[in-house]
C-alpha cells in the first residue's frame, strides 16, 4: 500500500516539476574481446602490455613460425616453376628451329616436283611400252609419298610458328598452376595465423601469456576491451519496468564525478533477477528486480568494469 501511495505522490510532484526522477543502482561492465591463435605455438614476441591502448592493426603477439614460412617459400617456388613450364609450352619455336622446318618443307617440295616429273614421263613411256607397268606403279607411289611428306612438313612448320606445346600439355600445366596457387594461399593463411593484430581500437585489459610460453590453438592470449563494448548494468523494480523501453535515454553518474554521462537502454532482461518466495501480490511487486543495460553515448572510458554508478532514467 505504501508503494502505491508513494507512486501517486511522486507522479503528482513530477507533474508540478517538483520531483526529480529516481536513481537506480548499477555498475560498469564490458564485453571483452579475447584474442587467440587458430594454430598453436610458442609465443615469440608479446607486443603489448596491459593497461595500454592499442589501435586497429597494431601488432599484439607473434608465434614461432619458421615451418610456416618455409611452407610459403616452397609453395611460391613451385608456382614459379609451373608458370615457367606453361610459358615454355606457349612459346613459339626459336628461329633456328623455324629455319630448319622451312628447309625441310622446301626439300619435301623439291622431292614432290621430281616425283611429279618422273610420273608424267612414265605416263608417256608406258604408251610406247618403253617401261613396265611395275615401274609406273612404283613411280606413282613415290609421287604419293612425296606429296604426303610435303603436307607433313607444312604442318610441322605451322605448328612451330604457333606453339611448341600440345593442347593437353598446356591444360595440364594450367591445372598445376591452379593447384600451386591454392597451396600457396593455404600456406600463407597458416603463416598469417601466427601473427595477431588488434581488430579495433581497444584497451588492453589483460595479457594471459608471456613471451616464451606455449599456447594451444584457440587459447586466449590477450583480452581487449573496445570502448564500444563498455556499458552499465542497473536494476529496476517490476513496477517501474513498464516505463522503460529499448532506446530510453538515461544519465549515468559515476562516483566522484559531477558530470553525468548520456546513455540509452540497449537491453532489458526478460525475467526477474530476484523473485521472493511470497505470493505475487501488489505489495510485493517492488521486490521483483529486473536487470537492464545501457550503452554510453559519449565518454565510455569514464566507466570502468565494476565501478558503482547511479542511473537516472530520462535524466
């Protein structure tokens, strides 16, 4: 009954501008970012100390990475060899080789001319029965053979002008290069995992390992607290909860500071933090406490995790 009367009195005074909004107790909190390697190893260098601020991209720590570096170097060398092989296959023959093919083509052409003349003469002599049918047939076969050799020489010359490699060999070389690039990317990824950098501007909350120690994969080495992850938690009664929604502006007052920090409500717990054993009647509603979170709009660095604060809704 007293709580109901108090609420009515406060509402009346607030309508006259004579009452200030209530302050709720709370404390600073933060969502920490744990930096851990995906591949374990011995810590070679630890580049930060706790209590300092780092900026995005700053080095945090480096693990021993000799084997990973060697794998990258090997993958690069393999890719360069495969690229050189493909370039050689796509390259036309050298000029001396082209000259040799030209000479072979000219020789085949000359042989065909001789064969043509011989066969034409045989056709005249066969009518006069100066040669046998066997001789005519042999010279005709020689003409066909010379014609085939000339066609072969021409094909070799054209192929030499285009490329020294076969299509299937070129396709195989291209596949080898693709595989080498994939192997290099995988090796480079493993090497990159041995070096950690700050994902954003943050406060170094703690360093969990020291240089020289061995850390397993997935084991946090450094704990960071970005300013955007700082917040406050405060508690309101069940009767006051309906007046607060997500986005409701609040003022945060820290111990020993006169200036309040503007913030807004970003989370409302779906259930009470504390429920009394008594029946849920009107007289017990104020005993139900709900946890809320508010994120500072400015100066989040003034709020330290665990620091007691007072939160004024709408203040």
